C-alpha cells in the first residue's frame, strides 16, 4: 500500500516535469508562429492547449485523492499542495502561449512584429524559454539552488521589457497604434510566462525547505509602459 | 479539539471574505486614482497591498497547519485546498489593482485615460467591482447558483474590451501610442481581475459540489487586440 503511494507521488512529479516540457515546446512554437508568421505552428499551439488542461485535471484529481486517502504530512503534504499550485501555473503558461499564437494568427499573412522589435521579442522569447527549461530541471531534481538563481534571470526579462517600451514610445516609431498594442501585450505575456516559472521555482524551494523564499525575494513588479518607471 | 478545528475552518472562511472585501476596496480606489488622477488613492492602493499579502500568508499557514494536523477529508479537505487557491487569486487581484494605480500615478498630474475612453474604463471598473462584490457573497454564503451566474457577467467584460479596442484602433484615434498602450494594459488588468473573480466562484462550486464546473463553462478566452477576433 505504501509502495503504491510512493509510486503515485513519483508519478505526479513525473507528470509535472512532462507538463513543463510540453509548455516549453508550446512557448517555442508560439514564438515561431509569431516571428515566422507560421500558421501551422500557431494552430498547433492553440489545439495543443487541451492536452495541458487535461494533464492539469489528471494531476489535480490524483493529488486530491492522495490527500484524502493517505493523509500525508510534512514533505509529502507540501509536495501535493505544491503540485496543485504548479499545475495551475503550468495551465496559465499554456494559456499565455495560446495568447501569443493568437496574436500571430490574427495578423497573418503579415508579421505581427515590426522589424525594429524582432530582436527584442526574440530575446524575450529566448529568456522565457530558457527559464522554463530550467524549471524542468528544478522540478525534476528539486534543485533549490537553481530555483533561487532563477529569480535573477527574471531581471533580464524586465530589462528587455523596458527596452521594448523605449522603442515603442520613441518619436521615430512609425508603425502606428495597432502593432504597439500587440507588442505591449506580447511583452506582458512573455513576462508572465517568466513570472510563472519563478513562481514554480519558489514552490520547489518551499516543498524542499518548508519555508517560503524571503519576502524581499518576491517577484519583481512588472514594468509598466514608461521606460523611466 | 474538534470544536477548535471547526472554529479554525470558520476563521479561514471569514478571512477569505474579509480579503475579498479588501480587494474590492483596492480596485475601487485604483479606479479613483485612474479616473480622478487622485495621487492619494494611488498611494493607498500601492501601500495597502502589503496587508493583502500578509493575509494570504496567514491563511496559507493556517490551512497547511490544519491539513497537516487534522487530516481532513471530503468537504473540509476541499475547503482547505480551495482556500489555498482562493488566496492566490486574491493576491493576484491585489497586484492587478496595484498595476492600475501605478499607471495612474505614472501619468499624474495628467489623466492616463483620454476623454474618449473614460466611459468604457468606468464601465470595465464597475463590472470588475460588481463581480468582486458578488464574489464576497458567493464565498460567504457558498452560493453555487450565484457562482454559476458570475460567468455570464464576464461576457460583459469581454464586450467592453472589444469596444475599447474599436476606439483605440479607429482612424480617428488622436492620442498617440502611449495612451493606447496604457489602455490596452489597463483593459487587460480589469479583465484579469474579473477572471480571478470567476475563478474563485468556480472554486466555491467545486468545494460545495465536489465537481469542477463543466469544461464548456471554462473561462472565456481573452479578447485580443483585434475587435473582429
């Protein structure tokens, strides 16, 4: 009975790792949709979100079942509660990839991202993808040091978002209102994907140590639409 | 012992209700900051967010403590898991009110919202505030019917967001890129507050019935930056 219980706990962690990889692939495909006006990539992200939602439901049901029947304490209890929260993060990350794919699709056959901002968006996407990649390793290995290091990477995302707003608000901006709105939202979506990766990393710290990361390590405020803010 | 346990469960529900009222007040003050360029209101929302964060920590700690020591099953287990999730929704709603207040503050003494969009933003704010108000009643009364009805109100928010994009993208838009970006983000923040209200309502349905609302009742997709989407 207890062996089955530990198998079930391990299977939940394995599913979280698989889901994180699926989200990583979705973010990458959404970025291809965006930067290569790739309609097939956009459709695959949008259709594929159902798999992430179903995996979330499965992990939730099994975690609740173990909470109800095994009455876990200490580390196992924290693991199951962390799992319930991490699947919520993963579902949101999948939704955000869908939002990116839908902006790409809406502007096709045109490019949603004007040339001036393609390097910035490519950097934001790479940063988000790298952070989700690291989250795979953090969750799989319960790596507290890597989890703490992830917060620093989030600063790179803030820097990129400020740089984007400088371009959008420059007097030389020649593309008008519609792409500026698309880009402000795209920047927000990539930033939120990174925030959720940090949030997952923080849950790993909690499940391993039993303590939430210190308050001063909390998520950075998002950058608003003023580069000077 | 069991009496104390039920008192503790009741205290958690009472704190969720109080937090929801606090968030409701924060959204209202953030809207005053925005539509009346009220600096004091903006500062009070920004400073007050710490109270919401502290209340979240308190509810989380006590819920984990009860999960660990009382090994609740069935309805009580669902209640505690729902509480852990609802405080996460409430914390995000508080953060979103802060984002709104910060956009208002950044543009002061000017108005962030041009005249053409003040009625739309006022309507979005009223819709969000009304939905959070209803969430207070839904959580306090475990009102499944009201929870199910809340999803319909979310459609009003989508309608308002589409109407906003029509104005922003009209050829007559005369305010330039910066207010357009502010408004796209403000619309997103109010919409997300409404989404979290719906999410809390759905958690009440789950805690009362033991079932998640059907898939087709899931949160509506956000409206992207094309009024025709």
